[in-house]
C-alpha cells in the first residue's frame, strides 16, 4: 500500500456491495487530490489486518459499525479514520454527524475537520483487549445481536433489531450481572457501557458529549421487561435519552461478571465478542477522525 489513503470495504454491508460504489467514491477522493487504493474484506477480522498495514495514512472504513470496529482495532497511532456509512445502524456516523448520501459522505472526507475522540477498551478473562467506538452491550442486546440474521437485516434494516428484541425478550432467561465500579457493586439484568449517546441507530441512551469527555457511561436495566413500560417505551420511540428513567453512572473503568456458571454474552459495536467476566475502560482522545 503506497497511496495517500485506503478504502476498506465490506462487500456484505449494504451499498458497499453495489457495483462500482467504492470505485465511485475513490474517484471522488482522487478528484480532490488524494491517491486512493480500494480493498475489500474477505473474511472476519480482515479489516483489522488491512488497517494495520496502512501505517499513518487516512483509512476510510466503508461499511457498518462492525466494519468500523474491525478497522479501529488495526489502526496505528498516527492513522486517521474516515467513514462511508453503509451499514444498518451506522451509530458512529450519527455520533459524528456524517451525511449518508454517497457524494456528500465523500466530500466530508475531503473537506471535513479532523478531531480526536475517545475509545472504549474491553478486556476478557484471558487478558485479550478489543477497542469499541460506540458501546458494549451486556446480556440482552448481545443475545439480540446473535439472533438477528443477515436476511432480516437486509429486509428490515434497523427494525430487524427491534423485531428480534421482542422475540428474545420472551424466549430467553437473563441471569443477574454484577457491574463493579471501585467499591460499589450494582446488580442488573442488562447493561450498556456507552462511549456515545446513540444506540442501535438513532435511539439515545444518554446525553451528547460522551465521545470526547474521557468517561464511559453505564446504563443499567434491572428488569429487561421494564423496556416495555409505557414511559420508557415512549422515550425510546421519541428517540429521547433514557438515563432519566434508568439507573446510570459514569466511570473511567469498571468490571462486569455473572455469578455462578451463567454465560452472559457481550457485544461490542454490534458484534458479539466473548462472555463475562470482562473489564471496560476508556482511552481518552485515542483516535483521530474526520467529521
């Protein structure tokens, strides 16, 4: 790779698989004076491998939050992230206020300002670390992510998660989870460890500012069925923050575990990554992005 920038595309993410889409975007960037190489991912975590080869260049992630997550886990310290939002939820793109229109998204990469954002880091029981840009979900939503099929996402887009959530809600058991911050232990059935205020698309779980404030926010749902309570469900439908209705706290680091032998899955940026126990911390100003 010896170009100024590289576009890493997931051919299975929405328009990225459309004939000529990535090359059209590359042409727009070249017309702005940037030499660009286009590469497609071929298997899980391939975007991480490709990003690691990019050095200190501009790396454009063309796909959804899962593709972006793979890319940020391969980027070097001097690299800059650009985004062509082509996924189902596009949570990080929404956080950064990026346009979804093809031409406008390319123009933003050419003309947008550069800023630094925080990243979350999850550490599993073996000491393996993985970064996340938007959120970690413990329990309920990780089960939902596991259950959503590519076909359902293709036809229902972001509604696929809502439809699947109702199915999971009535079919799964949700064992208690201990979320530990310092000397304080909270018991919950579902937790979101947020690095930003959007969740699952344009639903809001907290207020703006988390992406750059050097903290994570833990939102705790003691009973998963509470999400169907009229006042909370109304807030979800209205895209209003949930933190006034649900218990939450901010932290620079915390730990989560499931008592006994219960296996509780964890998702990072919409992709399942392991089970509890797991620790979470924030890396302030860890990534330069174009916004």
